[in-house]
């Protein structure tokens, strides 16, 4: 986890669902909310008569974070770049620390109809800052997924999500921007032979920024992702396969250039990847994906990329109480989904865990990553000042306590820093979080 200014500790809640009849309708946020809730409610009425908590699980989450550099202000940052006068004055005095509180209320829905499984997660969050209260915001979240089956050989997922959140301050310190991300997807796997499976997926991703900030509207974009592959499945349930992927990016706004012309940040990215999911023993397994990636930009061929990308995840469980996960990667990605310029990221993370008792768990998370933009000779993204050489380091120590079913208490301390050759310099941040979560009806 790369800690941002509103970082809190959540228990993992997986598997989200949407009713197939509405997952691709272009509804407003309120129509989307009521339509999904209505469909799931009607489809789950028989189950509600038997046991309310088997279908609907309300939950509440409260978190508090104290951070000594809440807005990720850089070492050589000029406070005059901040529009809000009060925040500008506070930062000019060197007062960067703040305490934030996060209130979340939501509901989990789960329903099984024969072999079909529908689930959804709807929530609303309010973030409150003690010193920088101009950053206060309320956010909305919906995630859904329909895990469908057709016969004995064909299955897949169909889903959608709507996430409204605050953009991270890592590459835009002190600027409040609300982003809205919408995703729709459908995938399928056809087990045409006991040892072979064909896979396909289509994903549509939309990113929109707060329209009140005209200078950041260039970040809005859509992505269409197409995937197809084939997997070989061994008798031991290990998998080896090949994946073909094509991503088409289309930016809403053109970027003005100094000479008065405009640049189109759209792109076409093609990938040919190998996949391996292998259990080396009862206590260890690894997942690998890697191959050739080629990216062509509509403007500025200087930013094109062609090279090797890969990710390796290794899980080791030496005892019933001790676990270790190691991640390594070399990938071209957009920094925090904020810009059209892609960096070459190389990093490693280590995540140890120790179940001290049945109710108490200690976790750590340590990561080191370099993000290099030196392959790109030109930048056209306004506002964002990116260094060509960036190094991120993050460390977290987390203690989790589950006193009773559905109730979880956690606390964590963390450190995050950036070393860069960007004109603004890097940042250093330390913080502590505490979190309370309760899920009614959790089993």
C-alpha cells in the first residue's frame, strides 16, 4: 500500500456484483444507485424472508489519521502556487501536519440464485480535516459483480463500479481535485477441454475530474481494454497461458502547446504476455505475468515505448501463523492515473504477517520503487511537474484485532518519502492511523 494523505486501514472486502440488466446503462449517480438497489432488493426478497443478514450486511467504518505532511508538500514547493489564501498562509509558516477523520457507511449485498452469484457494495464516505478543512469532502462508491455460469464449461463475470475520490497529492501537492472513475467489464472462460481454457474480457474505463478546475480537465479520459488468451491447466490445477491485450486511450481535451497548436494525448498499447500460476508446494506458490509491450502515442512519437514488462508475486506460508508475500515488477504505468505521460516503474515489496493469536494479527508492508521518465523526451501535461528520476519508499507496520465476529480494530504507523530530480524536490511524511469497522451479520 502506498500511503496517501487520507490513508486508513480497512479489512479486505472482496467480490462485488451488479444485476446484468443494468450494468451498462448510462445512468446518473442517483438513478444508478436506486436502480441497482431496487433490482437486488427484488431478486433477494425470498431470502430476506428467511434471514435478512444472509443477503444484506450494513457496515460502518471510522478512521483517524495523523500525518506530519498531510498535503505532501515538496521540499522546494512555493506556497504561492496554492489558490486558497488560508492554506497558502499556513504552509508558508511551515505547518504541514494535520489530523483527518473518515466516516464511512455502507451496505454489502449477497445473493445466490442456483449457481449464479450476485454481490454489491454501496457506500458513502465523509472526510474531515482539522487544519486544512477546505479539503473536506464527501465521496461515493459502488462496486458490483455478477459471477455467472452457463452449463458446465462456460463461466465469467459481468460488473461495474462507480468511485468518487480525492486525487492523491503526490504529483499535485496542496491541490484539491475530485475524480470520478467508472468501470464496466465482462469476461468469460470456456473450458473446452479438461486441460485447456479460452479466456476473453472487455473493460471500459472512464476518468473525469472536477470540472471547476479548468486547468486539470486535460486529465479526463476513457480507455477500452480488450483481452484474449488461452491457458493450459495441469492435473495439479497449475496454469500456464498466453494473454493478448490491446488498450485504446482517448483523452477528452487536447493539450495546448507554446506554439499555439494542440496535442492529442491518446494512445494505442498492445501487449503479448505469458502467465504462470504455480503451486510449488503446499506452502508456497507464485504468479507470473510478463512479456512484450508496445505503446504508440497519437502525438509525439518521442514518448512511444517498446520493451519488456513483468510482474512476479510469490507467497510463502512456512507455518500456520507466519506468512510472507514478495512482489517484484518492471512496468510502464501512468503515475497515480494522473497523466498521459507513462513512466518505467521498477520495484519490489515485501509483506510479512504473523497471526499472534486467533484474534490478533501483525502485518508489515515495505516497498521500494523507481519511476523513470527519461525515455520520454517531451512532456505536454500542464500543472504536473514530473521529475525524470523518482524513487518512492514506503514502510508500514499494522496491528489488527478482531474481538468478535464482524468487529475489527486496527492501528498502523507508516513512513513515505520521495526522492526526485523534479524542480519542486521530494517529500517526507510520517503518520499513524487507527480504525474501527463493524459489519452486521458477518459470518
